[in-house]
C-alpha cells in the first residue's frame, strides 16, 4: 500500500468514516512488523493535530473508535451475538485493532508514544497460549465414571489387572477396586487424552504406549488367549514387547496392525485424510478391506478410500512429537493448523482459501507458547493470524 493511500485511509479511520473492508486493510498492513514505526508516526501526527479531550470526553471518544473497529470485524468475521462483551470489557480480535483504537485515547498516554523503549507490534501481537501437558482420563466399560489421571506422574502401568503410576502409587478409585470388575478378565479399559494432552502407558505385557493429543487406547484388563489386542483412535506410538508366540494387534477401525515386537506410529485422526501407520523398527503387517501389506522400517502404510499404499518416509517426521517437536515437512497451512489446534486446544477458522496449496516446512519445539510459532509461520508464509481467546482466524 502506497504511503499516500495509507495516510488517506488512516485519516478516514480517525474520522470514523472507514468501510469494514478498509479497516481490515489497515489491520493487515500494520500486523506486519516492518510497518510498526509507520503506524506510530501516523498516530503521533494525529495527536499533534488534535488537542487533548477533557476527561469526560475520553470515554465517549474511545468508545466510538472501539465500536468502529469492532463493527467492521463483526461484519467480516461473523462474531456470534452471544459472545458480546460484558460491561466494561473489550474483547479484541487483533492487537492491531488496539493500536488503531489508541488513536482515540492516546492523549492520555502521550508519554508512551514518545518513549523510546515501547514494545513492538510483533511483540504485542498475540496473547500467548500455553502448550499441552500430561493429562488423560481413564474409563471402564460398564461404568459411567471418568477417572482423571495425575498430570504430575510420568505415566501409568498395568500389573495383574491393577493400575499403578510409574512410581508404583496405586490408583485407589472405588471403581477400580470393585470385586466384580477385578474378577472379570474381559473388562475393557480406555485411556483418553484431551486436546492439549499427552500420556504414556505401560501395558501388562511390557509394551510401552504414548498417546498424543485427542487420542485413546482401549485394552483388556488382562491379555488372554493367543493374541494381545488393543484399539486406538487419534495418534499413538507403540514400543511392543517381543513375544513371537503371542502377536500384538492394534485395531484402528477396520484396519489391523499385527506385530510380535516392534516400534511404530499410528495416526488416525477423524479430521485427517485416511490412516497412516509408520514403521520405525521391526516388522509389521497391515491388513484391511481385503488387502494386506508387509512393512519394513522406514515405510508407511497410508490407508484411504479402502486402499493401502506403501511409501518410503522419514520416520522422524512422524515421531517428532515424542521428542516434543512439531515436524511440518511439505505441509499446507490447513494441515499445520490441525496439528496446532489439537496441541494448543484452540479452534481455527479461515478467511480466504483454506486449501491454499503452498507448502511449508521446518521443525519447531512444542513446549513453548503458541505466539512464537504463529509469528514464525507469518514470516515464512505471509499468512496472518488473528487470535482472540482460544480462537484463531487464519487470513490467507
């Protein structure tokens, strides 16, 4: 946007005459780090032109600017009526809106505008959102009770049908000591992680299981017969204890993954395309829809539209989450935001083409707040993010 054009548009904003589309154009422009000084200068020039209002005038003047920006965002982004602010509170879609609205109340804060060490727009652009943590719940078939698992423990393990934390502290919830349940070896247990959660489980046969966010593992109280069978949803990594006489079978819907001792990752989120089983070590047989394939380490079975395709992959990309990392290799923005939404427990919507075919890559830590990651994605892609509470709007 040319400086002259921007100045005209900014003056229209100052007078309360901007159309919604024009306000969004200003927000987009000043959301970029390199234009923060330009914004500051325009605000300063406006402050110089107008004498400070009286204390009584400040509130009404500020409200007009707030309402102007908020109305434009409501029209373009469809904020729901029930989300109206409580009296005296202002909910913002973008810090850019705050800085623009400051034009109306900047008289009170003149020293801040003239100060040399003010936070930059990029620093203020997002209210940070914390990453996921260890959290999960335990459910037992035949019971409506939900048992929260401790976020302060490293995981749970099953011994003789009883459940302990890794430090050997036994779960003592009354439902777990129910004699009828204890005597039934067929009782099914399910461990579920929410969005922004992960958990580790040690099964009774020594198999280690890691659950990513929004995932579940269902297993029997005791493995009986000639197989060890479990079911999963979401994303789960297995380090299967070797037992040639008793194969370990992982059910993902109608798909079966059969091993005797190996490590592999299963990704089967309902909002993703198909099911991906990635073999890290050992051997693995994937079967379903009348098809069957054998995987070698470094191969992945991708199941979609009742077909199984085998591809060579970099397994680090699919197991990075175990090391608290995101691996976004050759991913478009929609795929990236699905992962982000699960780990940070945020809802995502789009303004523009959510199926943008541009691909991005990189590995990022997932133990930090969300703001640094979004800023980095902005610098790579030119895509912008508006954060309000736990909602992110992607502007493409």
